[in-house]
C-alpha cells in the first residue's frame, strides 16, 4: 500500500505480525468440513498445539516437532496457516511443503492459494508469479514451494527456513530412508527455523515411527524433536448423542477412568467410538483415532508377543551398566594379532552389559549369525548384524552383543564371550552363514558348544552330532512359543531396548509365518529365543514339609 498507515492501523498491523492466533482469526480463510469458506478460529487441539510451538520457539529460538495425530483434527491446516503467516510477513524466508502423494500435494497448495487470495490487502505480500507448485513473494524475497515425496532433486542445494512434511508415515520407504536426512539438513540449526513432521500412524516401522519414538523421550537417545500427540476425544465433533438406554461395557468404563482428566467424559463420545469400531474394526480405529501415542502404532501383522507389556517396558528402557568391546590382542614384536581376545570397557562397544558378571553363575549364549558388513548400493556400507544374547541361570538377560562382522570373526567373539561368562554354553544358529561360525568354534576346541543329536541318520545304532541350533519351519515355532510363554508369565527378564523393539515388530504375517515386519530386524528375537530354548531352566528349592521327614524316618 502506498498510503500512510494510521496509528490504529499500525497497532493492528503489529499485532497481526506478532500474534498468530489473532492473525488466523482475522486473515486466514479455510474450507470447513461443511464445505464453507470461513475464518480459521482455532479449536481446542489447535490451540494446545500452538501453545507447544510458541513455548519451544521461546525456549530454543526454533521449532522441531513430530506431530502424531488422529484424523481430521485440523493440525495440517494450522501448520499450513502458520507457515504462510511466517513466510508472508518476513524477508528472505524459504518454505517447503511435502506430502506423500500428488493429490495431497495439490490439496495443500490449493489451501495456500485460498489463504493468499483471501487475506486482507494490509497483510497480502506482493507476488511476482504463482505456479501450481510455488508462491513467490518478490518484495520480501521469500517463497513457498510444494513437492511430493519421491520426487527427484527435492530441496537439493536449497537453504530452507520452514518445512512442513505431511503424512510422513505414508512416504515411499526408499525415499524416506535415503533422502529424509538430506532434506532436513537443508534447514540450518538457526533461530527462526521450523520443521514439522506430521502424520497419522502407519505401522511400527519407517522414518516417522523412528522419529516419533526418538522424540518421545528426553535422555541420551533424544533426537532433538518434541512429540505432539492429540487423542481423538480432544476433538469436540467426535461424539454422537447416545441413546437413553446406553450401557457402558467394562472396556469403556476403563477408558473413562483412564482418560477422564484428558477429555473423555461422556456417553456421547463412547457411542461415537462404538459405531466407528463396529464399522472399521478396533485395530484400524486405534490407528486412525488413537487414545495414546503407543496405541497409534500398530503392527501390520498379528503381534506374537504381548504388545502392551512390551510397550510398557519400552517407556522406561533399562540403561546398560556399561558398554564393552571384544578386542584383538597383538604380538607387539611382530605386530600381528593373537588368537586371544579380551573384553574391555569402551564408549562405543557392541556389548551392552545389564548385570555384572557373577563368578558363581552359569550362563547360556544364544547367537544369530548375520552376513556381516557388505558394500551396498552406490558404495554405501550396510550389513546384516550378528547378535549374541547372554542369559544367567535365573533366565535374566545379563548382556547383549550386536554388531557387524563376518561369520568366522563372530566365532572368535563368541568364544571370547563364552570364556568370559564362566565357560558358558554357546548355541549359535547354524542356518546359512551360521554353519561357518559353528565349524570355527568346533575347530577352536571350545568345550561347551551346543550340539543336537539326530538318531540313526548315518549308521544303525549310531547317532549324528549336529553343531549349533537349526531354525526350521518345525523348530522356529517351538523356540518362539517358549520365549512368548516365558515373557507372558514374567519368567524371563528382558532389559535390552533393541530386543524389546524387535519383539514389538515380530508378527504372524498374512501368509502365516512368524517373522519380522518388512523393514525391521529379528536378530535379537531369534538369538534370545535360542538362548531361552537351550536354557536348562531356573533352579528352585523344593519345599518339603516336616511331615515328609517324619514319614521318611
């Protein structure tokens, strides 16, 4: 505008610049669920979200947030409005909106165009040109671009200040895994920068799940993001008038007791929930309308282990007492490695120790043998890890070794662990690469290598000794079912976070197989199941009454 602003206009203009909620109500127009164009008046969930954003901005100068939400609560809308407000009133800003599919990308850009076309003249920035994917505010030297996840060259070489990454859980896995970090690194760790990862949940794998898990904690594993979660019952529209004879089920009574302080209080809400569950099923309802962050992330297969019990332990994971490494020793004179290896404390050691070594204890080691380090696509190194699970006589997980090495090297590591843990019984899986490990342990004359005996396979009246444990379609259900029973009855102590995470994603798939969900590992589960299976069990004293001794005499 060329005219000089009055004092009242200047005050209003300043408030519009400083106060997003005021700006949204007076300047932003959105399409409502009823198909009307109306001002953006923040609902309860949006207000709580804005409060969290402003609080983080005040504390850190920037915003890094993972937004896990129920369906259609207006969080994508408020993030879009927030981004437009920020970019359209400040100089030298660059924003990016990325959705999971082209249709969603188009819908988001249409929302920005609607906002831009309807803002009052006093706050509408000059626009140089506008395409189907970009708004450029020429006098501010700022711009907003939309893109679809999976596109080539997205944000390559750009410096962004604001990113709204929408429905991240539904991004193509290859794109999310290969390009996510580069995309986020396009935004510097500077004041006045924003990154929002927003999505409903989709299984317990993928980048969004990993980011949400890392954001939902504040210890040494914290990923620098905060988690914002909104439950379905926070939305006022998620209710329907209940009939006069409505009776709560025991499950619904438990829900009211658990969440009454957070907004779940009425039969109308329960009636709405009951109809949704009847239509879509309980699992899908929990995924799209979760009551807790943990509830949102459901396995795509049927979980084998008690999901609630596993989740409960993951909320407060055990911190290892120490990290240790199995290291080679050298002949200093010749500079060559010696057969003997040692175990030393190391800040990046592969051995996580949860209980101190007891000289009087007996131990069992179950091992899953991986292929080891290999050269991946485009020279990137990746690999299949090997895992050793160590249990004591009381079926307590005392330590876990997990790392990348070749099968013959893993044999030396197992041998070192075996001697360290009081000459423990070692039971490697002999499938595939595991046979190399088993043979190497035999050739090293390790005395307590687990063997299986198959009767009469070579000659009459003779047995065949088989090294290690063979996991087959027949034996796998045996070892997994035993581990499941031990865990259900609380007869095994599992301390390792990675093991618990794998238990959460170990499922019965659609084809009926027990296996890890796509994109996850099961090395810790298999090695622990082998250790538990070959374990001889806890020793318990037999309680004998005085009457027994009297009768014996």
